[in-house]
């Protein structure tokens, strides 16, 4: 009985340690990507895909034609 309790305590502490490491890894990833701006103006040879503005009805027609 004592051996079973000792093994359960070991597994519990290993689980807590792994959970803590996993949490710290997520915190590090969050800190790394928190300042990353995805919607900045692109730099370099970027080009605009659409040069003309579509009306609401043209967009609806395109939506139904493509089956989205």
C-alpha cells in the first residue's frame, strides 16, 4: 500500500511539472508573438489584387456564382 501511494505521489508531481513547463512554453510563445503586427502595410514588391471597387450586388452575384 505504501509503494502504491508513493508511486501516485511521484506521478502527481511529474504531471504538475510537465503542466508547468507546458504553461511556461505557451507564455514564452505569447510574449514572442504579442508584438507581431500581422496587418501592417506590406513591404517590397506587393501589388493590389483588385483595382476596381465592386458594388454590393456584384459581390453577392460573385458569392453565389462561386458557391461559397
